[in-house]
């Protein structure tokens, strides 16, 4: 039977975990859901990897943790391996998603769809996997990603209640409030369990993998989440505004502004991620007299471009203090998702005395 995803309800088949990560992906060939049975003392947990095919750190960390694990966990552990096809394409880990695919991180929770009715392979897989995860009675779920630009390690929280914050701070105390309703898995399942995404820096870097391995081991070794109080101090950014490059604008990062491009962004624009920049901060350069090449929108779609950006003598500047986050350094990511988000510091939720 041709199905949109593979499922292994009794753990990884013999020999699969012994393979290298690429060989394992070749064996799978499609999105995969694995349930690793535990002792059942605690409610199940879930770790999600590779929803973006170019974000290898989550899968590699998960495999390292599972291969080295000496004991069974006190809970069933569900593992999702997402866009296997995109991860395998070309040289490997080179594509967020393929041209004929939807973004596998934007297809979750289309509730009217059943797997058979879902309109694309990605939606069929997402709808089926989500139904199984919802039925599992999860305590918590962690969706592990990488960035396409330099960022500190941080966690994304769709809600600010204690269970979610306590889950996030097992991974890191740098948190980003997400209210963009982007059909992500953490949003689709947040009514059922505490769910977060964790961003592990750039893929392919040893420090990214080390962070993810450490954090996963803390998560898998943590006692049940406290649900009535916030147990750790944290930093919280929010009020996200999505910044995109206008579709007809030709742009690149670094290099001279010439007739071949309409916009040159600073080559090191991503060094400002999670750091507040003042009014007047230079985002890039465009030809004098041209309109703004970027657009900013609030979570509810309101256009706030003119509040945040201006072109002054061919220089694109920000017009009020702001904190850029998730600034990419690739044209592909900027086109397929966005250039970056503007954020503001939020007061931290109360920490119990
Ligand atoms: Zn991602």
C-alpha cells in the first residue's frame, strides 16, 4: 500500500539505527513516525526532526542520543523524521523543500482534511502523523530546527503558560513568542500538549550539534513538567513582524550594487540577530529614487512597512529601535520564507518565588 509516511509503532527496525544518517534516510525514503516504547510511568513525549530538509542537526542529534542510550525511557518516545525526500536530494541537506513540494513546516492542522482527502503529499503525511500524535496523549513535543543565518540558540513558544515555558527552558532560556499562525506542528498540537520549536543555529556546525545533543538529553532525562509555576528565569522576545523582500526585487547579500540587482543586503546582516539595533541602522543599499524593496507585516497581516523602514539616499534603514531575529543569509530562504522578523522585548512571565 502506498502511504504518505512510514510508521514504526514498536521502535526502529533492527539495524536501522546502526546506519549513518544519510543511509538511514535512504532506507526510509519518506516522512517517518517512530514510537519507541518506554516503561509507561510518564506520559509520552515527542521529538520532531527534519521538517525542513536542509536542517540536519535535529536528526543527527536524535540519532546520537538514541544510539548512545543505555536504558528505556519512563515514557513512550515518538520520533518524527520529516522531509526525507528534500533532505536526500542533490548533495544532501541542501533544500528546505523541493520545488514540487509544499513547505513541510506549514501544512499542519488543516482540520477538515483526512489523510485521503488532503491535497498534497505533505498534507497527507502531516494529517496522518498529527492524528497519531494527538491520539498518543503526549505530555510534550519538541520540534527541532536550524536557522539559515547566524542566531543564538533559542526556543519558540506559541503560548506563555508554565508548562510551555518550563519545557522551553529545558533547552534554552532565550525564548521567542510565536503568534503568527503559520500552520506549524507546534501550533497544531498546542491544545493537546506543551509544544515548542527549538532553533539550533546553523546546520553542519559542531556547536549546533553539541547544543542539540545536550538539550535532547536534558529533555529525555527531565521529570514531568511542572504545570502550575514557571521554574526558571528567562528572556522573552515577541510582537513579531515578518519582513519579506518584494517579489520583483533582485537581491543578494554583500557585493557591489550594480545593474544586475535592485538591493544589496549587508553580507553580515545576521550578526545583529537578537541584538537591538537603533534607528538609522543600515539594512542594505538600493538604487536612489527606488521605492522600499522590503515589506513588513504584523501577525494579522497589517502592512507596517512605513513604520519600520525608509530609503534615505539609496540606503535602506530602520526608522525605530528594533531587534532583528531569524535574519537569513541565503536568497533561497528569504524567497521561500522571509528575510527576517522584527521583534520587541516582552516582560518575562512571573517566576515563582
Ligand atoms: Zn526550520
